[in-house]
């Protein structure tokens, strides 16, 4: 059988699309569970479950842990990627920032990655890729255009999303630069434990830490733990290891359009002509980056 048709090759080819689909569901199930608790409390519970789950997996399969000298690097990735990124987005939405605005702020990640990846990782971003990055941003803006209503939104609600933008950009770049070969399972234990150590004190100080365990909350937490924290984040770590940073970052342009489709299917949110055109533009931008 030709190598290009092997299961491994097919999986590698499908991995970016699978990642986008899984990552896009995070916004949907977060919306489902957020009414039943506070943002940081939500993440604290989620991270604690993930640490216990991955810890059990590591014990059963005897997953190798990285050398102690590498633990601080893994911890930094966890704090940036899970603590700052997810914490920033959740707090922004809880403070009244529309999810579309938060998605647009975080959607600047591919451009921010392209701006710094050359100096940090020695990767060259060509003219075609830069065109694709800007085209992708334009597509995301078109998809979210009908949701970009800032009336009555305090400026303070924006800055946590900016923290999230910096967190996800720094986390993925740091992972690729300093700990790209860490085992996904043991790395997840260290990453989520580090993020938990940062968010738990903040939750204790600023939130009552109450949780209403309704059916919606259980479904949302279960999906976010198993599908997002175990599946999508593990896949992200694999993609960071295998691909160029700018190409990986460009995939995040496909998340808002895909999320919009899920919201249309599940919550009846409208999709206008401008949004549909934006999806096509975002996809074209990503294609340019991937081929650049």
C-alpha cells in the first residue's frame, strides 16, 4: 500500500480538520455550562478533573515524565495556554464582553505569531503567508460582524481577552521552542496542575466558588474535560510538535466560523450572507498560509 494511503498518513492529513472541529465546540459547551458557576471556578473544577484523569492514565500506561529540569518549561506552557488563555476568555465573557468580540481579540493570534515567530523559532513567513493571515482575519471579522456590538460594554471587559491572546500565543510558541518532545500524557498532568495552582487562589479570592450540578452543567463539564482538555489539547500538542508555528496558528481562523455553524445548528443563531462570505474568505486565507 502506498505510504500516502496508510492509516498514519491519513490521520496526519485529517488532524488539522479534526482539531478545528473539536476546538470549536469549546465555546458552545462553555456557553452551556457558564450559567451554573463562576468562570474561574468552572476552570478550577475542569482542571482538577483533568489532572486526576491524566494522572490515572499515566500510572496505568507508565507514561514517561520529562526530566525535572524541564518541568518549569512545561509549567510555563500550562499557565499560559490553560490559565491565561482560558481564564482570560471566560472572565471577559462573564464581565459582559460578547463572545464574538472575545473570539475576534483572540483571533489576532495568527498575526501575532507571524510577527514574532521569525525571531523566536527562525521560521520565515513569506508574502503569500502574510496575505493569508490578513485574509483570514478579514474573514473572521466578516463572520462576527453582526455580533460586534460594543454598546454598554466596559473597556475593562476587553483586557482579559487580550491576556488570553498573549497566553495562547506565548504558550504554543514556548511549547515548540522549549519542550516539543514531552509526552502528551505526562505533560498534560504538569500543565493542568500548574494552571490549577494559579487559578485556584484567584477563584478563592474573587469568587464564591459555587457550582449547580444541573444536567447541562454535567454535560458541559464532561465534554470540555474529555473532548477538549484530553482530545483537542493533546492534538494541539502533537500539531505544535509536527508543524510550523505560523501554519498551525492560521488554523485558529477557522474556529469562529465553525463555532458559528455549531451555534446555528444547536442554538438557532442566525448566519447572514456576510457571515457565509466571511467563512469562505477565512478558509481561503488559511489555505494560502498552509501552501506558503
